[in-house]
C-alpha cells in the first residue's frame, strides 16, 4: 500500500513539474538585446583659422609685392560654417581677413580687406560640387566673385575650380575667368598629418593685368599636428609653397619664382 502511495506521489510531483514548466514556457518574457541608437551628427560644422602668412597670393598675384622676402608677416584669420540640409546638400558661409600695416586702410585697425562668401554644395558619392558667391571688400571698393568647384574624394584628391571675377572693384585686372586644376597627396607619420598640394592655373586676357594663358603653377608641403592641451579640436600647422608665375600673364609680381610660408592654429567643430 505504501509503495502504491509513493508511486502515486512521485507521479503527481512529475505532473506538477511538467505543468509548471509548460505554464512558464508559455508566458516567459523574451528580452531582446539593447540596441544603441546611432549618435546624431551635428548638422552645423566649421573651422576657425588663425594664420600668419609671409605673402598674400591671389591666384598667382603677389598682392603686397613681397617677392622673395619673408620680412613682413600678415595675419589672416578666417571662419567657415557648413549647415547640412540633407540629401547631400549643404549651405556654406564664411569670411577671411587681411590684417597688416602695409598701407593706410579704408576699413580701420590695420584691416586691409574683409572677404565674405556664401553658397551651396552637393555631395554624391565621392564627388562634391560647390557654388559660391564672394564679395572681397577693400573698404570703398568691392570685388565680386563667383566660384564653381568639382572635387573628388579619391587618390590625390583632384579638383577643378572655375574662378570668375564678375566685378573687378579695386582689382588690378579686369573681369574674367581663372581655371585651376589641382590636387594633393596626404599621408601620416605618427600624430603628424602631411599634405603635398599642387595646382596649375590658366586665365583670360587682362585678368591679372597681362595676357591670356598659363598663369602659374604651385607645389607645396604642409604638416599639421593636434594640440591636445587646448579645449576643443585644435591643430597647429605649418606649410611652404613654391610658385612659378608667367610675367606676360601676371606682369606685376616683383619675382616670377618665390616661396611662401604659413603657420597657425585651426579649430574644427
């Protein structure tokens, strides 16, 4: 009799266990692994540059006639902002200043020139198209520019730039067009980023006060390194660039061949 009761109790316990497992299996909550949402990219980005240059070169023209001298440094701060609109489109706005005591200024406080620009870019795959309107302000005179650039994010970063002067303002030359073909090779060595840029330019008649044709060729070397002790994404850079200009197309340069230098800090955000 006790054996039958023991068998019955065991059977009841097994049935209860099976019922319990079945009930829990039917109501168990399955928790999916947490998926982190991708970080939202800030639609606004920009660069602030605080650069000191040995020369002010404007499409091959040695603006302050420095020639082969590095004795009179120029301060050139600039700021550019980019607003992403979606679909590959972005709005661009910026400004660049020429600050020195080389001449009596019409603007004040050694500010010889204030350039401002605005426009639109469109990126598709590795190709970016950029159209900008620029106003180069010398105080009482304004030189107006329309630039169109096609750049490809690939080996040697090639680009084509069509620079059109639509109002000469105080420029030495006339309205016209400069075509620039350029690119650069970049590489890194530890924390230092190097770049070797090069470009060649052709211009229309009287753009820089001379004939039409080949205007200049330039090649350079630049290096930049992060500055970790400053708040934000700062970098320090230095560069040299060699220019060869054609005196029949750019007749007002004191020297046809010269080397320029630049150095300073850049904040990216």
